[in-house]
C-alpha cells in the first residue's frame, strides 16, 4: 500500500478498515488455495517419509527442468550464458555447480529480467519485499507456484501443529494498520477472507496490551503467528498482568530467530508449545520446527548449499536454487542468512526424512524502545515502498534520537530523506528525532553481514524510567 492510500486507509472508521482487509484477504485466498490444494497437501505429507533415493530422484528431475528453463527462457540467464560463451567458457549449464552465485543486489536491479519470456507478468502474482537490509525486491509467481507454496505451508506451518486454515488465528505483523499515535483501540483488523485477526506490532505498550488480550478472546483466536520479538513483548505483559484466559493451541514464530528465554516466556504466557518457522517471499528456502524440537528444511523449496566460512564445516551463508517458482527461477541465490548445519546426520524422532538445520541466523535485529514502553521489533516495512536506497541501517542512539544510515542510488534527494523520517516517526512517534545520514557503505560484521537495526538503549533503563513515573 503506497503512502497516499495508507493515509486514506487510516482515515476510515474501524469497520471499514476491516472490510478493506477482508477484501484483500479474499483476493489472497483465491491465489493461495484452489481445488488442487487438498491433493497437494496429501502429496506433501507422503513425501515427508520418502527414502533418500526417492528424494534424490524427485529433486534431480525438478532441478534439471528448472536449470533448462532458466538457461533457455529467462532473459537474465540467457544473456549470462551468452556472455560466458563469448569469453570461451564452455561449462555445461546442466550442472548447478557451473552457475554463479546470485546476489540480492543483482536481483533487485534486474528483477523483471528473471521472469521467463513466455510469461505475461500482468497475470502473475506480484510480491514486494524489502528484506531486512532496506533492499527492495520484486517477485512474480504463477498461480501454480503460489498454490504449491501455500500447500506446503498448510502442511508444515499448520498441520504439524494441529491447526488448519479454517481456524481463527492471529497475526502480529509489521503492516501499519493503525496510526502509530493512536491510543485507543482497535489496533487490529478482522480479515474475514483469511479468518485472521491482524494485530499491529507497533502498539504493544504495557497500557495497551490488555486491549489486545481482550480482542484475542473476543475473536476466539485459536493460534498466533508473528514476529518473535512482538510475541515475546506480548507474552511478558500477559505474565505481568497474570492473565490466564488467553490459552492458545500453538504459537508460531517467524521472520526472526527465537532464543530459549523467549520461547520459555511465550510458552508460559500462552500455555502451549511454541514453534519456530522460516521462510521468505523469494520462496527458495523454508523451514519449520517439528514436535521433537528440530528445525527441518523443506526439500521441495530448493536445493540448498552452504558457503562455508573459513573452513568451518556446515557454517556459512545459505545459498538455494528454487524448485517451485519455475517462472522466475533463482539459481544459487544467496538468501542473506547464515546457517549452522548439524555436525552429524541423524534421523529425527518425529519420523520425517526432511533435512535438519541447527540454526538460521542473520535476521536477529535489535528491539527498539519508545518512551511509552513499546517495543518495536522490526522496521523493515519503512522500506517496503521503493526508495532510491541500496541499503539502510537504523540505529537507536537514545530514546529520543534515531539515526538512519542510507546508501543512496541515483535519484535520491531531500524528499526521500523526509519520506524516511516520516515513515519512522509514524511507527515510533513524531517526538523522536530522526537523522538520515547518507553514507558510501554500511560497516559489516566479521561474518560479512550488517545488522539492519541496532539499539543502544537498554531495556533496564526503560523500565527504570517507567518505575520513576509510577
């Protein structure tokens, strides 16, 4: 939603906002689910106990078709291989190891060139995501690819946990569904199309949390999915308020790693198990945690590689070749996350033959704090609408000052800086000073990454501030 539409949306009365959300939900439902969904779900369930030979044959066949389509029908890759041939490189493209690693920056700059030339981009589903680095990415998928993806999600983000898409569920996400300065409920919309109570992650101040809890009861929400940091903030307040009337069937985290201390608090607050999941708009990699506590990669999503760091076996950047979205194939795509694989292969107690991963890192952004006690877990939606910025890093220096480092590209100007300031203040409050600082590059860590959000404000100091006011 662009800024003009968002401003208009915020002026609507609450029932009208829910109506808009429901219309969007019904639209998404027609893309995600169809008459073939049940069969796709059953096929995915059957594959979970396949032998290694069955998996090898299935993936090799799918990979061969993806590589052939990419090399012969996708403009970017056709040009890539043409240029290599001109320079005398006769490596066969049938072998994945002969393909170059695809970086996010390349995809960002040439996104349309990755769509197969026999596709009508106007009839495809367009997803727009900024990622966690401020980089803007455009992804296009066929209806077939979208439904394959959501059938997998139905199995491994719902079926595993005893819930389904027909159950009422809550979502704590980063969409700005209510103005950040709004201090009266609702801070949510009811999306009839997806049976979803979508709740703002920007209004989790201690004095507002009781309204969230009452809404969860009123809408009879059975399970919640959301940012780990937002769920943790909500859970902390549930325990502080000693509310025992918000039990859930399951709580599912996404978009951020989950630490043990967060899992314990969330589980205690919602009186249920907590499961970690992983996925992305590019649909080249995904993972979900089984009941045995192991994180399983989805073999259907991609062919995974780990670019190891300094000779450390099984530790490094995750690279994947997507197997689902054959109309916009991404070959050896560096997804931007660091993974740690198990040192020894073992069979999971859950009985599934899906590969395991010890941990997925790289998206553990800091939590920002506001003077009224809110925790802001993610601010990537600031960059969701395209800006002439290559990368961005948000640094909270004090409760009253945030610095945004941006690496500008051609076309960047004062108006863009003002847009960034406005978007951040919409989320943290306009009393906070926001400084936009253009830089040539953003410092990386020793692992070659940078943290998209850094906070120098300690939670203990925020608690002391509120204690002194009490």
